[in-house]
């Protein structure tokens, strides 16, 4: 059986992603009336992961339904073109060929306008070190996707300025069966590894903030 988990976190202030001024001795720029009246920009992040209980395998691509998950995600993201550098790829091809930590750009602008290498993370860095570049990308409504190393494979981490949860929900819901259980998880409630891996100790009584999605579930 597959346990599929979609972890979402909405309405994160973009200013929290962007690095703050580190030189406190320098004078701060006063906020103008125009700045004050602008809505505070926010972003959303999604984390796609999964487990095969009883086999102790952790990682989205270890799931037996992985190909169907990729098809569902491709359907969700069909309005975007996916780039690794200047190469345009299908989602399946990108996941097969792009290494964990290397940025994948999803855009509706016809071509990749970003330097993929500036957005790539490795063993010496993480997305927190790329705050300025990520904030700039998200403001254009492009999406940023990474493969994240998991215990037995990899997971997926997606950044978006907009809340596109609904785009993912319905294509993935179609996969629900006795052999594919889908859990929607509020990332603001996932505050420990115990909650992240809830399926290893409390599968049938998930902690607060984790909801199982059924065939009849509606948003």
C-alpha cells in the first residue's frame, strides 16, 4: 500500500523568504504611504512525499503508484513549461534526469529567464541561502521545483507565489484506492519528525492538521 502525503503551507510572507538587511548600523529606509498600502506579498510551498508501510521505504519515487502520481502532477501543471537550464523537459523526463538540489523552473512565459545555477542547492547550501533569487522568481508567477533527497529515494519541493493547491487536489484524488491513501497535511502544524512520519505510529488516527482525502472528499 502507498501512503501519499501532500504537505502545504500557504500565505507565507515573501519577506520571510527574502533575506533581511544584516547591517543594523546602516540607516533603514522609511516605509512610504504607497508601500504601506500595498498588500503584503506571500508565497506557498508544497512538499510531495510518500511511504510504503511495512516495507520501511520512504520517498515519493518508492511508491508503487509513482508513475501515476507523476501523470497527475503533469496534469496539474500542464499550463507550465518545465526547464532545467535552457532545456525544456516533460515532468517525467525532468524527474528522471535532474539531480536533487538542481532547480527546475516552471514558467508560462515561453522560455526560462532564470539562471538555474544561481538557484541550485547542494550539500553546502539550502533554499535559505537562495532567498533573494527565489523571491525574485516567485514575483513573476513562475514556479520553482526541487527534488529533495529522502531516505530511500527523493521527494519533491515546490514553491509558488500563488495558492495552487486546488490544481493538485483533484488530479491526485483520482488515484485514491485501497492501495493508495492520500493525506493532506498543513505544514504549519507539522512541527516535528514524529508528525511528519505520523504513518509509522498513528496511521489511523492522524494528528491535528492532517486530513485523509477520500473519493468523496470535496474542497
